[in-house]
């Protein structure tokens, strides 16, 4: 049997059911159907005693003898009530619908098995609309005591009798037809990890004979899912490496050396040095680099990126750096100008607001090679922007760009430039391994020396004065303060503190002329926003009241306090990003999380996490636990994370194991030519899309 067989070949499935399965569940082939796993199981492995029943239990089954039955109530309230007794007590089974049929089937003195959810009412235990069968000792001995699969179904499917039971029937029919030797993983792998066979696993995941059998099946199928995904990702990396030769930066030149020895005013951290070595290695061995650089806000990624760009320029290439917002692009531009000083390299900035004339000049100078380094926003990837020879491209806050945008940078040259994508939103290791499984990952996990960890406090409304006190004290010391609100206008429902009301309040607390306030929010015109920002940057104002527009980009080392209002409404990564705006100088900095006293459990956990740690990776892990992989910033719309069984939040150890195994496998057999890996090669050949063998020239 071929699992690619369309489901209309499954006996007993009408045309209309086939269409429904396709439309409602995306099930087209035998394989799709067999991989439609139950979402839970009902425990029919044991019988409960009446005295042990309570309303906290899920569906359970009980054996009892029918004592009596009666039709009670009138009209709407008419119901069939059957009392059932075992040696420990009596309970009631109740039906409001289908009375007649049940009434006929069940008679006093019968021994029955009732399966349903226990309710407690006035000290009595009952089950509404339970499933009832006449007790059959033989059937029980033959193994009807199982975990019963429950499948997700839809109303349309249910109407066509494809409810959970209906899907169960299809699955059991299909499983019977599976060939005994049906397998996707090579024998050596199965033996090495003591996996059960694929056929056995499918059988047990649909119809587990016991909890242990289910565990074995789940493990095997998760293993396979992660293994094949890693195989695909790492294969893509190999293919790319073979297809694209990279520029060779053969030497470390004078600009790099001058910068390092004369211009750089601080020592690089050992993490920064390590990353530079990793990139240096990548750029001299003739393959095209694709590297993700992760590091907390303020960990010094920009300097590293800049030095890499110098390396490219010294070797006769151009470099560019793309940022998601104009503010950030400008910031990078001025940082780079500052780092480099005059006459060192030729640098330009290109954004949406660059004038036509300047734009034309830049286009020309890029083509003739007189601009070494271009900083910019999306404007950078427009078609008119062409380089003489772009050797190194940096993308900052890469998760804010789509895949296509990244690809467009790639295509600026015949030979793609080395790519360094950076993110200050640390991604948990497991996610990185999957989401960026085809990239190399560098991590800066160390802050520059002399930085004091930011102190984070969580205050409730009644402690507001304490917060104001801290602000006054810091401003008296010459420092500056951010106060951030989640939204610009209060929605009546959400009971947020209005930004405007907040500003009123703050202006009264911190009056002129002693205190000056900058106000920045999303509704301002860009020019006004810039003006207000600059006042704060220059130190003309002490307080910046803002919505989250400041999340990226503002760099004011003198700012030492970050107040976040309604902090419970922000996600963890956003809170962490905001906090990263302070703590950039040598002074002690503070982050104050303001919230109401009523917060959801998850909200509380977020705030506790923030108070406990400054470590972006730890925060990212908690975020993953709280929200699941699909909701982590930067992972939206990523099909890769739509795993069927595995869960990246809990299956980290398995994922690590599997990835290491795949790496080892490719080291030994990069093209899957060995006979022992035949099944894996077939897996690729079967895939119509993605990176297949046929695409390799
Ligand atoms: P990131 O981009 O990772 O948020 P930046 O590169 O903007 O961080 O660095 C933050 C600040 O720290 C900048 O002012 C930068 O000049 C400074 N910096 C970077 N590396 C070091 C270092 N090794 N020692 C001291 N200061 C550093
Ligand atoms: Mg940065």
C-alpha cells in the first residue's frame, strides 16, 4: 500500500465524506489521515467506584447494577433518571434527550458500564448523558479496557457521522492495511535509540493498549518529526553551501587594524571577540556566511557588526546595514560615524525620507563604489539600489523583516554577500535551532564590563509615590527617566491609564521650570517625534513620556529609570526590550513595573520573571513556556513551528539529541549516499517542494 493514496480509495468512504475531510481537516491522503492524531484519550483502563466519584474528575467509567428507572418532570424538564448501584454507593444517570431509546434498552437488574463525567449535586453523584453499555465480562478480558482516542471534529463532519467515533473507525480500517514493514527511519537509528517501529507507533498512538504503549508511540513519532525537520534544515544549509561560493576576505586590512588598535575606546568583551573570530573564520573559507547574532540589548552587537563591515571594506567590498525603523537607522548611522571618525570610510544613509537628489547621488556612488558603507531602512532593498560589489550585509532586529526582504538583500549581487542577521530579542535555543536551523548562530552572552545589573521593582498603584520619589532622586543626580504607556488612548473597556491623563498627572508632579518633559507617541508626525526625541537625547528634557515607539532605537546612556505603566499588559519580550533602554551607562539603573493589584496569573508570572532576572535568554525561555512557540515574537507566520506532535517548549532535550544526531549523520554522509540511509534519501525524493535533490546542480 502506498500512503500517498488519495483517501477516496478507503473503503466505506462516500464522495461527500471525502470532500468534507479534505475541506475541514486538510486530509487528502492515507498519510494525512493516519497522521491525524487524537488530541486526547479517554481513560477506560480502569473502573471507578461510586464512592470515589467527584465533580473534579474527567470522564470515567463505573460498573453498576440498575436499581430503578423513572421518567421525571414535565415537558421541557422531562428526563429519564436511572439509579445505578455498586458495592460502594448509588448514583444517577440522567437523560434529557433520546429518552425512549435508552428507556427501551436499559432495564432494572441489568449490570451496566456507564461512562461519563461525574457531577455532584446536593450530595448526590450523577452523570448526564453517559455512554452506557451492558457489561460484558468477556469483552473486558479481551482488552476493551483501553485509552480511547478522541479526535477533533467539526460540526460539518459530525453531521456527516464523522465525529470522533467516525474518525476512529476510519483510522482502525487504515491501520489494518498498513504493511508490516512500513518504516521511515533507518534501521540503525531505530536500534540506536530503541524506537518502536512506525507501524507499531501509529497503531499505539491511535489505539493505545496502555499508557506505556502510548508513551513509546509518542516518543517515536516526536523523534521522527524533529529528526526529519532537522534533516531538512541542515540539508538546506549543505545545499546552499555547495551552490553558493562566498566571497573570500583573504586578509585583515589596515582599516580594521587601525580601528581596533587606535580608535576603539574600550576592550571588547570575550563574547564579542569570540563572535568576531567565528565570523572571521566563515568569511575566509569560500562559503557564503549566514549567521544569526543574538545578544541582549546593550551587549555590543553593533560594534561587532561594524568591525565585520570594516573587514569587508578592507578586502575591496562594500557593506550595508538595514534597520527596521528610521530612528534606528539614524542611530546606527551616527554610531558608525562616531566610531569611525572623519575620513576613515565613506558612509551614507538611505531612508524613506532621503531627498530625491541625495538619493540619486547615493545610487551613483554605490554603483561606482565610492560609498563603502550604506546604512538604511527598507529603502535599501529597493531595486534602484545597486552596489558595485556588496560583500557584507547586516540586518538589525531581523525578526521585523520578512523572509522575502532578506532574500532581496541576498540578490543584490551575483554572488550573495555574507549575511549577518542580528536580534536583541533572544530566542530560546530550541526555537533558534528550528526557526533558524539552517543558519549558524552566534551568541553574545556577556555585557560590557562595569555595567551594573538593572534593579527591577514591581509596584502597585498604592506605591505610586515611591516611584515618584525615585524619579525625583535620580533627576536630582542629573539622570533622565522614561515613562512608558501601553496605548495612546484609553479604551473604555480596558481601563488603562490614558497617556494623556498620565501626562497631565506627571506634569503636575514634575512641574516646569524644574522639570521638562518630552512626549512621544505613534500619532505624532515623524518630524515632531524626532524633535521631541532629540530634546531628550540632548538632555534638554529630563523625562520622556512615551508609548512603545521607543522600544527600539533610543540610546541615551544618561537615562537611568524606566517606568512601565500597566506593565501587566506587555509581553515578556517587550518588557525586556523596554528595560534595555536603561542601564547603558555606568550608573545604577532602575526599571519600575507599575500595575494594578488585580493581575492574571500569567501577568504575575511575567512581572515576577522580570524582577528575578536580567538574562534575556532566561526570559525568552519563560516566554516560550507561558505562550507556546507560535506566539513568541519573531516566530509568527512561521510554518516551521507547526509541528504535529512535538512541542518545542517541552521537548528541548529530545530536540538537542536529534539535532546532534543529524549533524553527525551529515558529517559522515552529506549526500545520503550510504545504503543505510536509503530511507532518508527517499524522504527527500518524495518531497515535491522544499530543497530536493533535483535542485542541486
Ligand atoms: P546592542 O546593539 O547589542 O544593543 P550596542 O552595540 O549598541 O549594543 O552597544 C551598547 C553600548 O555599549 C554602546 O554605547 C557601545 O559603544 C557600548 N559598548 C559596546 N561594546 C562595549 C564594550 N566591550 N565595552 C564597553 N562598552 C561597549
Ligand atoms: Mg542594537
